[in-house]
């Protein structure tokens, strides 16, 4: 199996996985509602709590004044859309509960950007092309 030096495999009962994503989303109307350091710290704390609760792994996070970037690993038992709905839904509810200055209603915009982060195409092609060589090294049962 080919692994990059910065990748890590995770394990579920019947799966070994490395499902990493770059997620980006923004508040409703792309408003600059996350300007204060306190709000940014609260969102980071909330996202880390949600990740721990759901078994997600956050590698990097950047909270700008008007959008969020997260580099995250999502187990294959969850879809990306489910992970996004949990991250956005719970963070919105918890931040509104904690900070009364945030107006009621939808906090996050409906959409988001997602991109997979994985082993390069060249590495995958080489791995597949070299399967015969790896198989020939295995003992043959007669």
C-alpha cells in the first residue's frame, strides 16, 4: 500500500480509510460576522468538539471574517453532506445559545465548497500497475 508521508490511515470495524477533504463555507449573505477574536475562538472550539463527538479529524482550520476553511478527515460511514450539516447546524445553534448578539435565523449560507485531498493520480496509477509484481511475491497455495 502506498502512503504519503503526511497521510494516516484510520480504521473502523470493517474499513481502513483515508478520506480527507477541504471544506469551505460562509455565513449567510457573506457577512463579516466573525470579526471578533472571541467568536473565532468559540467557533474553533465548537468545531473541535463536534469533530471529537462524530469521529472526524480536523488537520487545519482557518476562520476568516467572512468564511471558514477546514482540512478534515471524515469516516466513510458519513457522507460529506451529513458532516457539513452537523458542523453547520450544531455550530450555529451553539454559538447563538452562547452569544445573544447574534441574530436569530439562519447563520450559515446554504452552499459549501468541497474538494477531496488524496494520493496523487500518478501514485495510484503506479500502485495499480505494480499489482502483478506484488502478487508474485505472495506464496501460492497448491
